[in-house]
């Protein structure tokens, strides 16, 4: 049994270890099957436990496997999740209670109080009526169809109830009950049984151990939160129920509108990706917020997020950290991967906006839910106070937001309409005694300027300030324009009414300029992402997969997970990456012959699977120019390595052609458990871990993504040439990065890889991988 959960029965059959009935699970089997049939993969099947037969018919890859009935496949689509959980026609509350202090009572009461238009069926074998509704002893006794069942009973009773829901034909269940995998081994086993039952009947499950769901447009409140937020266009998905209840209470005070709220709980079946897909199809949701602590299906998340953000913004707050990088200390790349690196890279690459706090999450949400996207990266600032204007300008520069250069016509209009002491250049300072009419003049002139793509209005309260009238002017002048307008009204009680007026009329109002600029920067970042053409991964046809497979299998047969240097170089060579001439030598005599064949000067390097960083143990000798020097170098390497690592298994030495010095770079890979291969690029050599001038992307890469990761490093400045130096061969470098991306995509067993140093030569002279290290997974 391999790590994919598949056992190989014969060259064209595979047995699935677990039941899989979602189309999205298929990509995890693609590479294994491709290695057998060498044909493209199609994602149009849904698998059940049993054998999968692979064969080719008229040039197409066909899988013969037991199929999920169409009705069950339909039940797993985002639109069905949307209709069954957010827009159900009927709801059964299993565990409904007459006791006002019980969750089961609160669920029924919330449904009734919020005006749910569908049918409500309380289920409790010990009651005949709850809150004026007829009570049923079993969900199967309900005479009508049931779209959704919410379950709030002790954990040991949940399994039988879920089976009954399946027999009834319920489309989805929300398990509020706790007592599952969060409690330990027994709870985890019970949770797996719940999932098996849901899959058997084609039901979707939210939870267990969750707060429930709210939809303000249905309206539907199937949670035990104290109250219902007002109707809005924000969708909020939270892995933390406690955070969810706090946020729901907070948005009531702030009067922030929600379209829907989802508590994920343990994510046994439905996870954040499923609800993101559903909210992407919901016309009532304009912006999707996500608080998440872990993403198990990382590669699927990236794929779905890339599609969703083309429709509406997705803003994520990541809580907690993974330990993905902790075990990867065997390579420079692994050492550079922090606990949050893979998440940040995945969010950036898929167009997800990342928030740093709950407050920032909702700052962004308000901006996205009320304002149009800017058509450029240029902001104008109108302020009645110099200090806040300077602070806003500083933050713009820090975040890469450009101050608009106002046109001559705009400057002329500002000079004519403002006092002589005003500063008409951006930021426009209209002085501390500015009343509403002066704000109106400045705002109108600035918004009319075609070079301005967004506006930030700052107000600090002075004795003569007309804050409410100014707020009304902002609302009036911003109406009907395609430019985002954000306000900063600094102060307390004196600006409270004006701030509320702005918020009520769809203008985000912040109490400090830094917050407003961050929200504006997020709007610009998202708009710029949408302007980029959708990129496709680069793939090469001149690669030799068979040669790599042979090297990998040979190492596995010997029980090694670290490839020897000449093996790693062979893998790189098979994928079109240039490496120096080299020979493996098991003795001094073999080393001398190899040096003669290769030609002097040469380098000698110790070969041992236990020694990854050879220079640390004196395992490298450079610039060897004669047989006598080969003999002396061989002796000194063996002596030094034996002294520092007496138990290391030494296979011999690698004799390698000495190549000209180039610009030292590194290209590396560390495979993240959730998101897959993480490619790293930066300045190489022995200082890589100290300089930390690196960038990351997830494979497979497009040419644009590879170019972006090079250009965002300081190394790029050096590669372009400084102080009269000729530029390096950047195109050859991009070619190597893309070939590494394809290699680790084709071979998921490559756990880590370093090309360090990678020498980049002058433009037109290419690059060469001087040292290649590859570590394999153990299975």
C-alpha cells in the first residue's frame, strides 16, 4: 500500500483503499495512473471502493469502476450545498427541546423568530409539541421531504440518527453535537463512522462539533448564537466556533451586514473549500471571508480559490501555524521554509487577500462589500490636518500605493477654490478650519481628475469642523462613480454621528489613516490580480521520465532516501538541466582515472548519504590540477570525514569538472504536506540561510510565476547587472526553475531538492547546476 491509499494489483489495476465519490479527489491518482498508461487524465468520474481498470479507447484514457448514482453526484455539487444548507425548504431539528436553556430549544426558537419560510419539524421522542409545532419521535416519521437536518443530541446517539436521516433521504445534516475527534481516539473513530454513513447515502455533513449556519436572505438561523446579524453581502466561514460567536456579537454592535455565516467544526465532510464554492455561486454574497487554522486539501484549495477569486474576492485570516517546515532541515530549502510559508505562498499565488487580524479581516470586508474596484494604483488624499495626511502618505509608500500626480487643470481648480495657504498638491491639505463646502470643492475637483483612481478623505475635528455635513458631501459626490472612496474620521464622540452616516450609506469610515490605506491597498492588490491573464503551467517534452524512475527505484532498492551526488545530477540531466561532467570513484585509483578522463582542473567531493553539507566536514577539495593532487585530496577527504563523522557510510568520492565561477544562486524544493511542492529561489552559496533573500511559489509553475519569483528578490537586481557588470542569463535561469517545477510535479516522491550553487553566467551563456541534492519520501 503506498501513501496515496492505493494498492497495485497488476500493471493496469488499482484498488482504492477508501471510498471516494467526489470528483475533486481524482487528481491524487493521476500521476500513478499516468505512469502506467502514459496518457492524459480526464476528471469526469467518481470512484467507489473496489477495483479501477485503466484502458485506452480511441486515444482516450478510460476508467472502469463502480459509479456513484447520478442523484448522489448531484448531491455533492456546490449548488446543492447552497440549496440544502443555506436555502432549505424544510428543516428537521433532531434533539429539539422544551427546555429554554437547551441548544435544541434555541435552534427551534431561532428558526421561528427569524422568520424561516420553510417547514420546521422538531424531533424528540419525549415530546408531542415544542413552541407550538408538532413534534416527531423519529425523522423517518415526518410525512414530507426533509432537505436539512440539524442534530443536537449526545454524541453516542448521533450515528443512529444520521443513519435514519439517510434512510429518510435527507440531503444534508448539520451535527452541532460535540464529542468526536476533538476528544481523542474513540471520538475520532465515531466521526469516521458518521462520514461513512453520509457517503453511503449521498448526504453532506457540516461539523460535527460546530456552531451551525446562518443565512440572512432566506432567512435562516440554525445556530445557537444569541442573535441574527442584519442582512448584508458578506459571507463568513469560520473554523472556530468561539470566534464565530464573538464575531456575530461584534457585528451587531458595529451594524455590519452578513449574507451568511458558517461554522466548520471538525470538517469531517464539508470543509472550507466546499463552502467557498457554494458562496461563489450565491448571488447574495459579494465577498467571502474565511478564518481557518488548517487546510487539509491544500492543492484543491489553490485550484478552487483561483476560480473563485475571478468571481468575487476571498479574504483569509490564518490562525495557528503548521509544522510543515520543522522536519525539513536536511536541505537549505527545508531550513528556509517557515511554518507559515506554504500558506502565504498559496494565498498569494491563488489571488487570495490575506488579513493579519480579525479587525483587518472586517476592514477589508467592508471596503470590498461597498466599493468598486480601482482602475489603477493611484490615490488622492484630501485632509484638513497635515500630520494624518503625512501618516497616510507614509503608509501608501510602505504598501506600494502611489500618490496620484494631479493634472494642471485640477491644480488650477484647487487654487481657485481653496484658501491661498492650502496645499493643492497631493496630499491636498485644505487646512484645519475647513468646513463642509471646502471639502466639497476639493473632493469634486480631485474625483474629476482622470489620473486619480481612488480617494481617501481625512477629517480631524476642530471647533469649526462640520463633520456630518462633510460626511453628506462625501456620500453625494462619490455616488455613481467607479472610483473607491474611503474616509478617515479621527476622534471620538464629535465624529461618531458622521462616521455612522458614512457607514450607513456605503462609505467605509476608519478611525486611523493606516487602517484605511491597508484596506485600499487590498482593493488595489485584488484589482491588479484580476487584470493579469490566467497563466498555465509550462511543461517540456524533452525530459526522460524513465531515466529518473530508474534512479529513484535503484535508491529505493538499497533502502536509501538520499540520492548520491551523481544520481541527483543524473536526475537533473534527465530533465534538461546542465550539470558538470562527473564520475563516481570508489577508490583512489578510480579517482585518478576519472580525473584524467574528465580533464583538469577537477573537484573532489565525498559521497555519503549521511553527509548533505560536505563543506561542513571538510568533504570538498577544489582546483585539483594533477594526479598527485588527486591522491592527496582523496586522502585528506577520507581522513577529515572519518574524524568528524566516524559512523558515516562513505561510498567514495565524486570527481567533477571544475567549472568557471558564476553568479551563485539557489533553486530548491520542499514538499509541503498540504500544498505540495514549494519551489524556492534566491541567492545561493554558503550564505543562503543567513541572507534569506528568497522567494517561494507552488508547483507547477507558469513562466509568469517563475519570472515573478525571480523579480521579487534582491538577487534580480544583481542578475540585471550593476555598476557596469553584464546581465546574467535570466532566460536560462527561468528555464531551470520551470524544469525543476515539472520534475517535482511528475515525481511526488521527491521530498526535497536543492540546486546550490547554481551558477548563472552572462546573458547567452546559460546556467549550470554545480551541486544537486535530492531527498525522497520513505514510501
